[in-house]
C-alpha cells in the first residue's frame, strides 16, 4: 500500500505542476475533435448573378471602386489576388536592385502580404534587417498597391495642379505583379545596407511597409490629406496669424490627387499672407509587435510638382500632428502640429524630386513616434518659415510650394509609404531557451507519469492484497 501512495503522489504532483498546460491541451483536443467530427455541409453553388467582387471579367481596380467592398476589407481583397501570383527573380529598372523572393512565394496576411527576399545591386549583395547582417529578410506590405504608371494605360486620373494650375493626367494600368515588385525594390532601397556584414544563410526579422487608406471617413482606418489655411487676397493676414489661427475659408481636402506638402501664398497687401498649407499622412502601424525595437524608419512621398514664384526656396520636413480622427480631416487639424523635426534634415527645394520618391529618414525622435498599438500620425510643413515662425520675403499675390501624390483608392506605386525595420530581442537567437527547458522538463515528467500509471495498472492486485 505504501508503494501505491507514493506513486499516486507522483501523479498528483505532475497534474498540479502542469495543470494549466494540460487544461489548454485538453481544450485544443476537444475543439479539434469536434471540428473533425462535425458533419460536412455540401458546398453551396452561387445562384443567379456572380457577386460584383467575384466578377473576374472586371479588373481589380474597377471592383474596388464600384463593388460593395467595405473599406477595411479592400486591403485583404488586393492581398488575396497578389498571393495567387508567381514571383520570379527580377531587376527593378528604377532602382537597379535585383530581388529574389524565396520559393517565388508570397503569402496573404491580415491586411496585406508577407514574403522572404534577398537583394543585389549589380554583383554585390545588399545587407538587410537591423544591422545589414541578414541575407533573407521578412517583408510585410500592408494595403499593397496594384496600379503602375503606363503611358498607354487605360485607367486615367485627371486633376488640376494646385500650385501650377495645370490640368494633369495620369495614365495607369492594373498590374499587381509589377506593383509589388516596384514596392519591394523601393522598400529595399531605403532600408538596406552594403553587404559587408551579411551572415550567409541568415533569416531576419521584419521590414514592414505601410500605406494610408485613400479618401476619408467611411470604413477607413487611416487617410492622407491637406489643409490650407486660407484668408483673403485683400487685406490678407499677418504671418503669425496665418500660422496659428484657422482662417475664414480653409481648404480642407482628403480626396485630392495630390498633397500640398507645403504651400505659401502671399496676398496683394504688403507683408500680409493669403494662405499656408500643411500635409497629413496617418498610417496603421499597430501590427508591429509591442515588444519589438524600431531600428530604422523612412517616410516617402512621390513628388509631382514644385513652384517658387516668391523666390524663397521652401524646404520640407516631417513633424507630428494630432488629427481629431484617424480617418478624417477638419480645418482645426491645421493647428495640431508639433514642430519638432522627425528627421533632423529637411529636404531642400532644389533636392525635391518631381519624378520620384522623396525619402525622409527618421531620427530617434521620429522612430519614437511610430505607434506599435495604433495609428502613427505625421505631417509635412515648410521648415524654414512655417516651423520656424519666420515670415518669408513678401511679394504681391505669389505662390511657392511643393506637392506629392496622395493615396489612390486601388493603390499605386506613387502612394505615400512608411517603411519600418523592427526586431525582437530574440531575433536571430534561435529557440527561446526557457521554452526549450520547459519542454524537456515536461517530457521527462510525462515519462515518469506514464511509467507510474503502468505500474499502478500492472501491480494493482498486489497493492490491494497487502
């Protein structure tokens, strides 16, 4: 009987020690069994007309714009189509970067796509990840674009340039493969390093690319927009007021084809001002794990125009703003800017590209303002006069400013984008040692438990006879 009590004690201690683990394992087993034993329902065939979003006679752009797809599901709709494609090794004509996607496979994740890739510039391999040591980096793209520019494209966007007042036309074609290739190449361009430190065969943690939702309100999670603080040509407004007080006729726009990164307008009365513009871009970066470290970050805007009638060469920098809504814009948002540079290095007027992305590399302050739990809110403004609260040289009825592409409904390879390289403490460190020790401990105790149980069954008669 003494042996029975001792073996029962071993069983009792085992159950107490792993109680929570056993409960979870039991629940998984019950759920899995009930799922397997559940009678299968016959596949229901569609009746009547094909649902709008499933009508493959129409392009993705057409279905995204015209079908009743909730705004927060459009990213998943695009990602599902991209994941069906086969991605061979390619060289991007704009950056000159050659990209090899592991197994030529892209997977769909919630809100976007995920893949592993390595990259080369000419014959030299590029270092990826936190310190440029990674050969194969994990890339994630949220709300991925599917349109690329094409002079023969049949998808046409037309608008009036707010600075030059020219009527502009942009021709696009729907090409999820080319759009993904271009997106990935530019992401690698702004996040890679030279390959001198690469650890061959290494796999990195994550480089995430975020795009804002197009338009405002509705089911959007984010948006991009502009607010122009507009007064009158005559008499105009003092510089201090045009910067800090919402004027009578603000230009609030979250659906324009372009964003006024900065736009300074003088009135016709000496030393007074008619308007001042600032840009807004909100990104849902909540997919970054709370425990990850943000190693690098780059915010990019594709320039479309610039003009300097005032001869003040306006530069542009990135700041934080705090829109009342994550997915909408109002005139009062103009005054929510905090003028602390997120880069420490504004892009000059001379260096502002109107034919490519303008890349703002974040400093420690900027990296610290990327949210890992919600929406990251950044804005654009002139650094030399607006942020500095220093009135520029006045000229009668003139305009100086720069513009960039805004987010398109279907997403294009010129939309604003935020690229974040982030890593966990355990990145590259192999299996968690604590988890490994737990499993070894559990398996050893499980062997002792099974041995004890077998002894009880085989020797139960002897125990009870004694």
